[in-house]
C-alpha cells in the first residue's frame, strides 16, 4: 500500500464530506478511493469512518488519526518543495492575523526579523481579537492562542502560552493578598471577554488535580494588553499571559499569586488554509516562527538584570 497516498485520500474524503466528492477532487474512481480508505483502516487496525447512505463521519480513531495524517502530508510537501526549489528566495505578500496583545508583545518583532532575512516578502499584519475565516478574509496565516484547535483546521503548534494571576503591590497592600485560589470568588477580578470571563481554571501542582473558581469583577475587556493596563493601574486582580507580563513580574511592578496552582496552559498555533502549492514565503515563515517560538519560550525564561 502507498501509505502516503492513502493518507492523502483519507484527508480529502474528510474535507470533501463524501467518498464521491473526494473521488471527483482527486480524479479517481470511487472504488479506488474506497480501497485506499480500507487499506489505511487495515494498516492502522481501526475503523476510521462511519459510512451510511446519507452521511459520513469520523470514528474516535479517525479523529485521532486525522491531524497526524495532515502533519505527515505537510512534511512530505515541505520535503518536495525543498528539493524542487532549493535556491529560490521567498517573495510575495503575506497577510497574517493575530490578537493585538500577542502581535504587539511577540509577533511584530519576529515578523520584522523575518522580513529582514527575506526582503522580497511583504507582510500585512492584521490585528484582530477574534477568530477569522481565512478564506473569506484572504488571510494566509493566523496565529491563535487556544486550549485546542479544531482538528479539521490545518495547524502547526508553535509554542505554549502560560498565564499568571497577578496584581500590583499597592493593590495587594490596600486589599490584602489572597492565600488560596478559592478566595478569588470574593475578590474584584479583571476579566477577559473571551477567555475565563466567569471561571478561572487551575491545576494544583501538588497532585495535578484541576481546580475551577467562579470569578467576577467590575471591569472586563476583549484585549489582554488593556487587561494588563487595568491591572497595572491597580484596578484589581487579573489572569494574564506571561508573554505580556514576564518583565513586569521580574521588576516587581506586578506580583504573582498562588505559586502552588498553575492557570490553564494554552497552545500557540499557526493556522493556515491549505498545504497544496504552499508559497515559499509562507513555508519559510512557518519554519522561522517554529524556531523562534519554542516549547520553552523566551518570555518564560528569566532574563539577567
């Protein structure tokens, strides 16, 4: 069995929604498409698709295998492109979107370094604090900070996003420093409109048990940078990403609370529309960002004073 082609057929079936649609898209007969899927199921030892006369859906095994097939196909495409066009310098225009806070704190500097290395590439950086439809809004690459990514999206994990619950020393002196995460339910918590507005999730470090605390406060915003500004102004207690706060924590302007509990950890993902015929500019940018934003990001490494 040609496993690579079998994976390509399987992914196309899922994306197209049916065996017939995948056959048309791949210019194959339906029996050939069916055989590829059956051979992949035989190789993995698991049923991947629920097939009825009306609809097609993924099994649990199929849900598990789909993103891995996408990764293998992406790697195969990168290898082919690297051999086929080894000397071509990337060029063209890329539209990239990210949240305002992450772009200002981390992505803008990375993009500036990238275009310095590849001056033939022009980048349009679109700052949006919402998920976008890449095709409708003509976006080449979206950087998303999320607990999980829809497995039907094409995504590459770049790094990790940790958070910290913090406040200014003056605020804690005036209102008292909470010792237990459960005390947050009685405090004025500054919240993000789209993440943890009414519930903050933690992992207790001693035993790995999840802990959730209902929170409320008199100030909320849809932008993490503005949330940090409110915390710095002494308006309350906030949960903020460390990509924003690392310097303020190190300087003492903000004080980290609850060292025995870790707030929910998110991933930093690069999301794009298609692996087919990926332009060299996008491919090299993805590689550049993956090298820049590692699983142990620079913003979580204390800098010497």
